[in-house]
């Protein structure tokens, strides 16, 4: 029996999503909590939509776990509420304050948190005016020294949209494709003066969002033309002038899935395209 | 020579504003930083607009300090920039990341950060839906178990506006008046589902905002009628049903001052009214 978990976390205190021996990771903490709540004889394993790096946050992360249906059914819930509610409440009693399980639900047939996803949406926050700094947001906002031209950054970002080989913005991995569809990439300044990037793609390769942000920042500093990020993309090679920006400005905001009847087909298709990524 | 400091801080790591031996306080940290930057022979003393309690945050705090004009003038700034800019930059180099000096300026004649202020504006943040919790905002948002009726809370809040003796919402202090003018008090729900209170008064007595919020929460839980907070006010006595809400939901957002030519008169007037508070 497969359950879907909708999650939010403050990445500051984690060595990223993926479980690693001896390190505090979101996967490790959540897997422990699920194993405890379900009294599972073996560690519950998780599959996640976005394997966030150390320090990266999430408000809309999605994971799935295959659990024993007997253990699930025996969760002490109230008769008028489904076992999902009991699971969510019990998980919140076990989890530390920097991870929140917003929703637990029985996954529909064919659902795979990673491969059924149609797209991932990330946000990146930058402040370019130290006198406007909000210490309460220092954990999810990156401060840069130079004032940035947000209009130029937005124009540069839009020049990257579409289906491309993003090798120039990816850490290459053996056997993994770097072809992605960038569905949205734009820059706005919010009322508090913070620059926010919205970045949506079918999937991202490693460090891709933070490299895309780094290229735009260089344009915002007027050190490169607005056409430069697209030129780097076309070259197919990483450019040392593209900085991979700090992790703490980045947050996974949303993962989108197709209607239930298309979940299995979508998973099959994505698995074929992204063999190892 | 008097300088004005505009400040923001994350109150989580501080035992409040006021310097206390052996405790980490905002005043202590800032006074040390100013003393260092100005190479003052004696500890620089500060006067503040809002003496925030332990755990309370600020985005719009204002303080003043009387400094030696020779030390001020010798700050190594660039010739095209005033000493204020050099002071702000040097302070930011010395201060920890949970305090930001947003602006340093030479105070106009008659300015007193505390007594010249016309009003203080606070914000209080409450989330009433655990499944919507954002771990990145857990340091400035209070989670309550029951769903709250924000319309009823707003109506109750507006019933408290005006010039009153707020003794029922204050910790009484010998020789201090509890008469205040509540200029604004309202409740809204933001797009993320967070309930935000806006509370503005000429001045606040100790724990007043958090008690006003506690009374409204009880109305929001439908445990009392919307008229109840005004009835408590009229009684003139603290009511044990009014909870003083947790500090970390509270933030001092703004301090308002009159035009320069009215600063001295305003300070004289406020000093006469609030002798010891």
C-alpha cells in the first residue's frame, strides 16, 4: 500500500534530503518517524520528488512510501476520521519543529512521487540592499553586495525557456541526461524589496536552479549582457563565471502531478527519459 | 551629539532589549558594537522607542545614543559619503547576523527615540492550521490548535480603540499610568492563511499587545462574545481568562515621529504623561 506525504522543511539544520550515515537528513528524520509511528519491523523507505541539497528548503515537497496495510489500518484514529489524519497527527508528534508533514494520503494507483511528477517549482530569494535586511528572513534570503537590475535579470531568464540540453548549468553525472524543459523562469521584486526568482521545469539536474540564478545575478550586476545566459546554455559547457548560488536562498515550492488516470503513463515516460538522474 | 539608529532584529536569541548582566540582550550587543566602532572611552548608552521583551522581534525599532562628535567625525568614511554611512557599514561588520542597523543618522534637534515618538506599530502572527505550517516561519508565528474566526476577532479588536485606561491589559507598575490611546487594532488573514494583528498605540505598557491578542484569540475560538474584550477593559482588572500570548509571534514594525519642529514639544508632553513607564 502506497502513501503520499506532502512536506515542508527548513533546510538549515539538514545535510540535504538524501539519507547519509552519521548526518542529519530530511529523509533520515522522516523515515525514522514513519517507522516509529507505523511500528514497522524494517526501516520505511521513501521516494521523493526533489532531492534537495544541504541547506535547501521546501514548502511543497512530495514523497511516497510503501507501507504495510495492516499497520496502516491499525493506526489509532477516531472512527469519524481516516487513518491518514491519524498518521499526520502522530507524525507531527514525533517530528522535530523544522519538518512539517502537511498531509498524508493514500496514493492513487500508479502514483510515484518522483517519476509521476509533471514539474517542480522553485523559488530563490535575494536581497541587494543591506539596509533593508530582515534578520527574521536571513535563513532563506541571500544578501548580495551590488544593487541588481531586476528587469535585465527577468529578460535574461526568459531567454532560457524551452526544451534544451542544460549541460552548461548542470553537474554532469554518468548516464544521466541533461535535457530538460524550462517551463518558467522569471524575476520579480516583492514589496519588501526582495528579488524573487520563480523557476519551473519538468525536472532539474543537480545544482541547476542555483546555477541559473548565478547567471542572472551576473546580468543584474551589469557584468554581462542579458543575452549571455542563453549564450552559455548554447555553448553546452559550464562557464566559470556562472556562480552556483548559496543553498539557503532556494526553496522547493510545489510539485505538480497529472490527473490520477495519467499517473502511471507519466511515470513510465519519465523513467524512460531520465534513466539515472 | 545625538545619533538615531533604525534597527531590525530576530528576538529569538536575545533576553529582550534591556541590558542585563550576564544575559545576551539587543541593547547590550548594540551598545558594545557602538562603543567598539566609535572607540569610546566609556560604554555608549542607548535610549529605545520600544523596550521589547525576551523573544520579541523588531523590523522598525528606533534608538538614540549621545556620542562624542570628535569620535563621530573621525570615522574613516569616503569623502563623498557622510559619517553616518561609514558608521552603518562599520556597525554591520561588528554586529551578529540577528541584528541589523538599517540606518544611522544625525538626530534632529529635540529628538528623543522614546519620548518624541507619536506611536508604535506592532504585528502579531498566528497560524490556526497545523497542516499549513511553514517551518521557515516558525520563529515568528505562533501555532494554535483551534481554528479561529478572524471576523469575530477583528470586530472584538475594533471595540477596544480609543483613549482608555488599559490596566486590565497591563502588568501594573508603581507610579506608571496605564492610560493609552489605541489608534488601530485589527485582524486579517494573509494569503498563506496566517492571521495577522496590526496594533498601533501612542505607547504600550508591559505585555499589553500580547494580552490584547490573547483576548481576541479567545473570541476567535468562540469561547467568548465579541464584546468580551471591551468588557474586560471596562472592568479595569486583569482577567485570568486573558492569556498573555507567546513572545515569538510579536514584532515591532514601526515607530512614528512628528515633523522635526515638533519633536521637542512632543517629548516634553510624553514625559509629563508617562512619568515612570
